C-alpha cells in the first residue's frame, strides 16, 4: 500500500500551480495573455511575432523567461511580477488539504517555477499557507526552472532536502524525472500517465495524503 512506500519520507516537496489547486481554477488562462503582453510591450513587437518568439523560446530554452533573459537581457522579476499579477478569486479554501498536510510527519516545502510571492498568495488563498515550513521559488534556483536538474540541485541544497527520504508531488510528469532518478518517491497529481518515473498518481491530493498520515 501507499502508506508503506512513504514510511521513510520525512520531507514532502510540493509543486504549486495545478498541484496545490485544481487546474479548473484557470490561473494559467490568466497568465498566458499576460506573458504575450509582456513580450509585446517589452520588445515592441506585434501579437503574432510575440507568439512565434514565445514558442521558439519554449523549445530552445525550456521556458519563455529563459529565452527572454538570454536573448534580451530581460530582468526576471519584472517579467514574473507582471505574469503573476492575476486575480485569485477562483481559488477556494481547501480545509481538507490543510488537515491532510498538517497530519504528515516531517517538513513540508513548496517548490514552484513561479515566484515565492506568487506561492504565498496562492497558498494563502487556499488557506494552506500555515501548513508549509518553507517556500522556494524560481528565484531561489537562479531562475533555472524545473525540470532542469540544476533547479532541483540548487533548491534541494538550500532546503537541505535528502532525496532518499523525500517525496515530490507534481502535476507535470516531466518534473518528476529528476526526483525519481535521485531516489525520491514521486506522485503525479493529475490524470494517469505512463512512465517509470511515476510511482503514484492521484487526482485527489487531500484524499491521497490523508491515507499516509
Ligand atoms: Mg505545476
């Protein structure tokens, strides 16, 4: 059973977006046009040009931000503050998740490709901010995003995470590859996907966690 597999775990690492709230909250739908808008105004280009550029940076650099930093010297926090300046009223409090997090033995950490500030706002809106011992954002990884190994290496060093006694929860299966390779227990939060790097899968994070305490 799942509980047995998690017995060695004393550090619980959670992605934020679409992991600690459901995708139906639609936050990415709000962020997407803000990314395009930032590219348009910062580089002074058209909507169509911005869309093309964004796609090519995604492919070449892994994120739009990495491309903007490398090719245009964009200041990362200016970009991230603009992208994360969204309405969080679609997020609802999650008392069941709060209870389940609090019942887990050990440290609980958020590790997001967004900023710390974004993670604070989101966890507050969900009523779960008190459950976490620390929050790490992409600024803590020198703006290198998951799934890159360097992102995990930097944040895990800062946080003192020992992979063999840690678990990673993510809605993005890609982001479980490095944690799995390093010996973490991995949980895909979302619809089932195949892959040797996915140990467990759930679409009900609170329900899943409540079985582990
Ligand atoms: Mg996510």
